[in-house]
């Protein structure tokens, strides 16, 4: 056992923590050394998540109970806001993969605007690498602190960044209409997450105002070399897992929907294990990635000349959260990038 | 009983037929005189739809079995294509409310392009009135043949037509992203309608190519006085009923999102029983109209200057189909427009 | 308006309160005079339940704000335990329809055993009538205080009581396996009611230990004239509404499954509007009663000689809760028993 | 590659076929050599099941196209009835794992009674081993033809057989109330499998008359050494995967519910990887086994003296079908019994 990397998961009592445990339980090079959950400290993990009761796991403890020396890498699934202070307290020789929004935004003013308070760990923010693996692979491999993007940005940026970088689409007219499963809201007790409030229905929320758009603007702006503002609307869908983004784009004059397809196919070609571009004109469904780290992207020419529609799907808990965390850990610790992540989708 | 209007329902074995029966069963002025379903002729209606077994209804017969003289008005829920020939055979002194696409398009070339064959009842097409009640109320009241719109056009045109008419929004940059419950696909046996293919998932279909967009273009073009091409993408949601359209619009210079709100509030004011404009900045959910003939519309200013986002919800089987049919019948036969339609939503 | 009965609903911010409002909004003889919800006092009802925002309703107030004189009848949808003290404070000349468990059990010892404390309004308990309408119609019509049964007892007792009374089945071997939609758990914030904890899954709960069995035992014992203990297991089903009980019974020697069918058909014959016995050998589905006050019951002979299987369905929020409350109110105030309750099921 | 066992899957276009492919794709010792589907022959497998499009798989062919010599073991997922003739045509030196009902019943008269025609491969029926792995492990390891049980019998027999064998429970009063996800109905086009017919509802079917009870009676009778007739009712639940059986049993005089728990804990102890007995008084949920080959069993003492309630859950497509097929293949080909089957459940 001594050759296994020892990881700790902070905030392990939520769905993304449980998903990390599920994925890591079959990882050939990793051992879960500690699981924290402040309010449930003292409980067995299998009592909090009975679907994982068959695993040999440590019990839940508080963060204060941890001995950082024992761990090679820390996964952080804590709420926004508290994360920055916890991560600031981790010794600097420990690698960290964070899922909160605390270190995603490079612009301190943008952080303060969207999250309502000044950043409390400015030096760490400088150091953090944006953890969308396919876009920042080399930086992630060399990073100490990786800030994994939100699920919405992951689904939108994978197709959009290459198109903006290569100037295939206009940056002034991007519409991202996203649909998410309910697990994205986590296990917290909110009226809006109750079965009877969600099932047999759909609604939009955070219209024109969802925090994730700050990450989208940031990365599109970086790809464009100039500020970008995207239209973005998230919707809640009566399903556990899955995220689909329908993206409406305007082509740069002279470019066609086929150019979009070619650009994405070139960008995500043979080397990419987790991003797949469907044949021109075909679109994916979320059920085709359920439980996997895959992103599927389809491109269709719009009826309106000079425009195209892109459809992108991921599992919000895997490529949109815990799977991408493991993918990043693999790079940071020198494992195969796909280690622990090669499952087929669970359908039906 | 002799003062009740006698109606027949053609194609009564589908979901829209059953929904007509549900609504008409409590209508104070109407009696269901005949129900047809060619393949199920001879069966009791309560065997085909046990949830309606408690009603005193005629058995299913074939269309050939009908005696048109007995009926004051014919509801037609037949498939596209066959409808035009059946309606051509109905005596011209009988009123008809049709739910198929056969008489919705005024342009014969558009019909042929989208439906793949020349129209077979051209004179009737001239006479048909587009049955979006709030937009064509007077024409419907005077019509013999009303062609009710599809559910997607109903959800999109209710907010968009007044905005185009009043030149509040640009006609060159309209994006309609729609989400529908599965009942919209009907009771036909299709692999894509199986529970295991639909539940716990979402996908887009007919991207940039769905037939309903022909109706949307037609009515927006009429409102604009010039051709309009809209971007439109329908999605299938794992729920029985409900339709939500998220509409991204560009404002005419000098106009604001508040102007959109004011225009819609003015257009659908006190007199309108079934369309309700939410307070500025609020958006509706489909569960709020489940089982009702209501349309709820919300308006939000987009982050991108000069743009707004509109969210519109209906129950696809009621305002998007059978409820609007009854609403039109009420106008055509001189009943209160709301007769038989005043139920509150079923939630949860 | 002065001829309408004025009713108040205590605890109107839960699902059963909203369902009462939905049903009463179309009742020809009733006006909703007050709605209470302690923690949401001061809010508009349409903000708490947007699906009812189109109704003209009083705002939410606290119970202390009520003037009992203004109301003819009080609907009580408060939690178990607090109910008895609130009802004790209502003037004795006001009629009360209660949905809590507080007044269902006649035996004080049974109450204390199942609910963990001595009863606090013993005199009222003596007076209360068990509100299963079809079994206690005359008593309810004359009652001041009616204690409506739980949804599980309603679904089980409707078929079982006549069979025990008429000695068609043995009382020593009754198994009731019940399945309920999630709305039965109410709108309270519980981890077990979250969408992701419930959807795509089924589990049993309160096995051999659910409080509702006390009511079942009580009424079966009364029908038998001797103590009865039934086996009872409730299950949670990923659906909003609906309850199905599968009941396994042993026939008294000489009796057959057909005798069960004949007994139930005789008991719930022409006069009963809301209970329907299916043809021998057929079984009902919950979708056939969605949104209605109906109970459907089917009877099948078991493969094991001398045994039968009975399947009973209701909508847990209507016949299992608010619909039965209205049905009882109709009797207590002299309305038609079916007033406000004649809707067809919403399917799909 | 030459050391991998080469398997063929007959009837690969259904859900159980796809599930076999999913499980075998990660099996370290097996290669999928052929996939058949008569009506879809010529199609790519990834077009029929896009969630598996990332795998390198052979295209679909007809059974006539197969060269049996190339395969070491044949998985058969064909419909009941046709299976026996196909299997009769397979060379006798090839091992076969069958999922149909054709070879499950040892009694030819029982087969004819339940399936409506005389058996057409009587000699094979003699040879077939009943494929409930935990009960017939040694026979399966030595078998050429294994007839895997249905999902309902798997969930019921795992707890019941040891209790009958050890005379802990009476064989005269067993009630099995089972609940299944919709995927058990397969991908065939049936009105009853449509989303709108299944979602938001529950119903029983095949009451007292479902074919699977023949297997249950057979195996319970064998365990008892005398004929057993069980009461059995299956129900359809609006979920894709999962099966829960609630089993009501009468204890042999002198035995207690704790004896049931001890007997099952002894029978399924350390050595069993896939069956887990929960602590006394706890019951499992289907979400805890979603996507896995596990069976979880809970035991509760009933309120009625001398009786107990057992709750058993499996994933109907894994332990109830394809997972058990792989488990049996592992025994027949000498692999670790758990090879390819060690995934944690997908929750939420």
C-alpha cells in the first residue's frame, strides 16, 4: 500500500464528495486517507452514503482532525467563501484540487462583484490554475492549486474557447442556454430541491445573473484577447445527472458551420480521451454520458445564414465536477490522465 | 339536453383527444356526440383511457360511421396529411376546429416544402383562420375552419408577435430555445417515447429543422410586414406535460427590457383571462400551469446591453393543444371564452 | 357573496393546504375567508404557491390574527401534536375538519403509545368522528369535529372494512403493502424528500412500525368486534401524487374471491360517487385517479387456494387528504357531497 | 489478445444486451467477438446504443452470419420461445449462458402450462443449470448451459431459499410483493412502456398470474422438498432500474426474526461478494445498488407475532440479468467470480 498516493477529501458529505469516492475507489494509484464533514464528523461514511457502504473507508472527521503530512493531495469540495480560508491553511507543499468558485476568477474585482466580499487569499488566487483540463493541461500538470470550473462553464467553454481562439465565431453574439440535472444543487436542504418542487416541471433560474457566467466571460475573453459578454440562462431539469448546453453562435464572415465542426474536430482529435465531436449535423443526449467523464459535442448549421447551433453534454457530477477533479489529479501526480475514469455510461 | 351543442372528436384515441374529453366533460354548454378512432373502433372509451371511465361517453366508431348532421362542431385531432382530406369531406355548414398542421400555413409553397407534398385542399386552406386565440380572436369567432397552432408556436408567438408588431425588438436576431414534455409526442409507439429512453435525460431534436418553425416564421413575418427567420431548437424533457420557451431578443435601438414588459402587459391586460405577464424580472415555471389553459410570461434584461430574455410557459396539452381548441370553440359557438377552462393548476 | 359559507384554512402553506385552496376555489358554496401559516404570515399566498396566484385570496396570517366569529368552518392542516391545542382553543360553535392524527385514535393508550405523549384534549377526542366518509357518513354529517384519516388508512380501510364486517375474510392474516407518492411527505425540508434522494429509486420505510397502522387496527378491530393486527409496509415511489395498496387476504372458509367482489360491489354501489369497484380480475393504476377524489378497487383470486389480492388506488392529496376534507365539509354544511370535487383525472 | 476468451452476444439490441456490453467492456479476460440482432443486422452498435459508441465493437450481424467456432461462450438474450431452437443449433462444445425463460423450468408440464406450448429442446432442458449463482455455484462452474433466472425470482429466492432449506419459515404463507423499474420491460415498443403511461404513476400487473412465479415455486419447492405456492404481485415503478421485493413470512414455531437474520448472515457471509445482509431492523433502497451486481437484504420483525418482513433489492439489469450472466460466465470460464463486476453504485 505504501506506493499509493494518499488523498484527503474535504467536504465529503455532499454529492461531489461521494462521487469522488466512487471514482477513486477504483483508481489504481490512490488511497483515500481521510474524509471530512464538519457536521457529520464521527459518522461512518457508509451511513451517510449507503451506496458506498461496501468500501473500506475512513470515518468522517473534522478538518481540524487532519494531519496534513499524511496526504499527498487534498480534494476540496467545500462551499464557496469558506474554501479560501481553509486552503490558505494547508501547507504549501501539498497539492490541492478545489471545486469551489473561490480561485476560478483571476480578476479580484470580478470576484468581489459576483461573490459579495473581497477575496481573502489573494496570493493563492494568483497561483491557481483554471482546471478545465483540455484547455490548461500543461499548467495543471505543473500546478500546486487547481481551481476546477463549474459544470456550466465546462459544458460551454469546451466548444466555445477553440472557436473564439481561432476566430471562427463572433464574440459579440453568443447565447448559451443550459439545462442541468438536480444533483447540481447538492444535498443541502432547499425547498427548490424537493422532489415535488422539481419533478414533472422545468424552470429557468438566475436568468442573466448566474455566477457561473463570470467564468465563462473570463475564459472567452482570454481566448479572444478582449472582453466578452455572453448571454447565459440555466434551467433545472427533473433528472438527477446530466447537463446540456445549447449554444447559438454567429459565424465570422466567410466561415461556415462546417468550419466550426472542423475546428472542434481538429482541437479534440485522437489525443483527447474524454471529448468527442459527433458527425456534422448530429447532436448528443445527456443519457449517453451518464456516469462518465465524457463530453459530447454536436454542430448544426442554423436556418439563419451565417449562424450555427452547438449542443454540448456532460454529466454534471463527473466531467462537470468530481471526474474533472480526478482527471486533474492524474496530471498533477503523474498518473495516466484516464486512470479511474474509464467507465461506459449507465443507460438506461 | 337539447340545448347543448353537439360536438364530435375525430382521432379521440390520442392524448389530445383524451384531453378534449376531460375539458369538455365539465363544459356547461356542450355534449360529446361522437368519438372516432379508426383502429380502435368498437372499443369503449373507458377501456382506451381508464381515467375517463367514469364519464357517460359514446363508444369509439370510425369516421365513416359518423352522421355529420348530428354535430354542430367537429374537433379534428388526426395526423398531419390525412387531415386535409377528411376535413374536405365534412359538409361546409359544419364548423371545424383542427389541431393538425394542415391548415396552419397560408403559403402553399411553404406547406409543400415542410410537409413534402402539394396541399390537397387548397380552397379550405384559404378559408382557415390561424387559431392562436389571443391574436386572432375576431377572425376565429367568425370562422368556419380554425387551424390551431402547434404547442411550440403558441408558446413563442404569444410574447413575440406584440413585440414585433410594435417594433420593440429586432426581427433579425431572435433565438427560441424550447423545452417540451413527452406527451407532445403523442401515444404512438416510438422508441424515442419509451420511458427508459426519455427519463433521467435531455436531448435536442429537429435542431434548426423542426416543422413548427414554419408557423413561427409565418406569424412573425406577418407581424413585421417582412420575412422573418427565427432560430429555434426544441428539446425533450422527462416530464409528461409542460412547455417552456426561453427567447433571446435584441432590442430596437432606444428600447429597453422594460419596454418589452410594458408592451406585453398592455397587450395582455385585464381582458385576457389566460395570458399573464409576471412582474419585471420574474420568470415562470411549467408546474404553475399544469393542467390549465394559462400562459405565463416573464421578462428579464440581459447582461448584454440592448438585449432581453423572455421566458414563456404553457401546458402543451391544454393551451398548446386541446385547451386552445375549446377556447376557440367557445368563440365560434358564442359561449363565454373561459367556459370549461377555469381550473387551477395541479401542483405538486 | 353573503350566502357563501366562510371557511378558514390553518396551516395553508403546505401541500394539503394548497390542495384545499385548489378544490375550494371552484366550490359553488364556499368562500376562503382566511389562510394561516405562522412562519410565512405576511406573505401573499400566490408567492408561496405561484400556481394559485391567479386566485383572489386573503394573505397569510398567524392563527392569533384570526377572528373565529367570521368563519363557519375551520380546516386544520397543522402538524401532529400542536393540532390538539389549537383545536381546543376554537369556540365550540365552530365546525372543524382536521387532517392531523390528533383525533383519529379513540384509545388514549394507543395515542400515547404511537405519539409519545398523553393526549392534551381528551374531551375533544371523545367527540371527534373518524372522517372516512363512506364509512361514517351519518356521523360526519352530524359532527362538529371530524378527524380525517391518513392517506394509507383511507386506501386500506375502504376495501377492508366491509369485508371484515361481513366476515368474508379472516382478520388474522391481513397484509397491506402500500406505495405512496412523495407529496405525502409534505413541503418540509427533509433530506429524504430531495429529488436526488427519491427519483429513480424505491424504498420501504417505517417497516412494521408506521403510525398509520394504529388507525388501520382501530377501524378493522371495530369492524370485527375484536382486536386486529395487520401487517403494513409503506414504500416511497418517485412520483408526486398517488397511492396504491396491494392487500393480501385469507378468505373465511366457504368464501371466494368473487364474494369479495360482490361484497364490495354491494357496499359501494350506485349511491357512491367516489368509490368504484373494477370488474372482477382487473386492477387499477394511480394515474387513473390523479387529481381526483376517486378510489378505485380491484379484486383478483390468488393462486393460493382460499386467498385473494385486492388493489386499491387513490390520490394521496385528494381522497387521501384535502378532497376527503372537502367531502366531509360538504356533509357537515349540507352541500351536495360531490360539490367542488367533480373533476376528471389529469392524464398523462 | 489471443488469450482473451471470445464471447458472442445473441440479441444484443435490447437493454440486457447493451448492459452485457457495458460490463464486458471492462472485463480483463474477455473479448466481444460478435453481436447479433436480426432486424438491425448491418448497423453499427454505436448507432443502436450511442452511449457505447466509444467502444471498439463488431457490427451487428444475424445469427446465421456467426461462425460458432470463433467463440468460447455464447450469451443469449433472445425472446422466450425462439431461444430454445437457437440454442439447440449451437454446437455442443460451446458454453451457453441464457437469459430467457426457456431452460429455467425443470418440469415440462410446468413449462407447457406457463408458456403455452410443449418444450422443443427437452434434452437441453435436462442439462441446463439454474443460474442463480449463490445457490448453484458448483453446478454452474461445471455446466455447459446455464439458464439465468428472471429478475423477480433472483430478488425473492436469494433470501427465501436459505430460510426454507433451514426450516426457519413456513412454506404455506409466503407473500412476495415486488416492484420493478421499467427497463425490465425491454426496448420493445409497447404502449405500456411509453413515458407518459408510466411516469408519475404505479400499477400492479400480472396479479396472481405472472410467469416468473413458476421459477419461484420450483426453487422454493426444491428447497422445501415439497410443493410450494407463493403469492406474488409485480408492480411497475417510474424508474429505469431497480427492483425491490417486500416479502412477508410466517416463522416456524420457536423461530424469531432474529433467526432469519442469523440464517441469512450465515449463508451470505464473508465469502459472498455480491449479497449483503443489513444490520437487523434496517432495510435497503434500490438506489444503493444502481448499476451494480449487488443484492442487499434487510430483515424486520413484524408487529404480528410469529411473522417477519424481508426487503430485498437488486438492479434488475445487473444482478437481475446481465451482471448475473457475467458472474456465471466467470465461473464457467475460470475467472475470478467478481471480474468485470466491481463497480460502486451510481448515486444520485
